[in-house]
C-alpha cells in the first residue's frame, strides 16, 4: 500500500485547477502545466484539497497510485513556487556564460557547447562557475541539469568537470611516484 498516494494535497490560494476527465490543468503565478493521469486513478477535489483513490486493485494501479500523487504535487508546487537546480564547474579554464537565453559552456573542448533552454526554463550564471537552472516543471529542470552535467562529468582523479552543488565525488589515488 502506497503511503505517499494516501496523502492529501492542499492547494495554495493562488493556484487554479481545471479537471477534464483524467486531464488536469494547473495554473499559478509562475505558469501553466497540464497532464493526463492514468485511468486506474480517480482524482477528486474537495475544499481546496486533492485526494487520489485507486479505481481497481491491480499491480499497475498500485504502481501508479503514489506516482500520480507525486506528479500532481510537483505540478502544484511548480506553478506556485518553481524548481531550481544548482551546478558547479571545477577546473582550470572551465567557465560558463549566458548569451541571450542560451547557456555557453567552455569546458576544455575545441569548441564551446551551446545549450538552448526549453520553454519555461531559464539559466543564470554567477562567477562563471556556478549555474542555476529554474523552471516550473521538475522533470524538465532535472533533465536539463543532467544534460549539462553529462557534457563534462566530474573525473575521479582531480575532480574536474560539471557537478551538482554539494555532490560528493569519490576520488582515486593517482600514480605513486618514486
């Protein structure tokens, strides 16, 4: 039994919700998101609180019960507060900058890497080595952060590369010299 799926979701006052069968549109001060939920899950809104119930007792319904609740909660938080991910660049000569809306990364390759943001995603750079990704869709923010990190993942000997803020890189011992 999913303990996450049982929890109710309280709506903030500045968020509007439209339910059309299994499709839900959530609109808030940051933007608008919509998603179609599976048929095994029933959504109900009463007194500014959402509750989810399973229509049938099957394995797929149990699998999607907690997931649907988390997705709906992330939509509500996204349109009201937004999400952000922080990345750090470590290495001599590695730097980043924002050019218009695009993020330009110089990571030791022969060419700069240009990353175009999807809709509702924005980049900001501080001190050329700290990147902040903000947006309303948690899934897309995490996906873009992962894409940026994969351009030059941190290496285990010196720790150079792009990493999440606060990420611990396991270091290896280098060659033992004479």
